[in-house]
């Protein structure tokens, strides 16, 4: 999780997963970005563990502005938007506003 990821314009303070018994795991990411962005690529993959972690059928890659502007076309994009809105409701805005993670 967050290993070998190139962070050229941002500072990654913390990136960890909190596993809870019989509940959804929580993702805790602390990222500092000095400016607002109008283009943001979001990628999400689900893995499962039998003997080792293997890729699951869920592999979503979307541009953030397009995801917020037109989320009704694809159910996976709608689901990703719902997760982002629940976890970071104060940061998720339409694209002319820009996206700022600080």
C-alpha cells in the first residue's frame, strides 16, 4: 500500500490500512499538496488473500474531474465517488473549484 509511488509534488505523511474483524478495513492516508489541481487520476484495485495476495476483478482507474462530472454512466465510478464522498466530503468538489488535499 503506497509503496514505490512517485510523489513529485506532494508529501506523503502516512499511508496505512487498519483491519477490523468482521468489518470493512479502513484506509488512512495523510497527503500534503501545496497547490490545487484540476486533473487528478484516481486508481483503485481490490486484492484477495488465499495463500498470497492476488488481484481481484475490481480494477478502477478514473480521472477525478470526469468522475465527479459524469458519475452516472459506470456503476464502478459511482461506487468510487460514493466512497470518496463518504470519507472526504469536505474535499470532494466539482472540477472548476479544483481539488486540494492538505
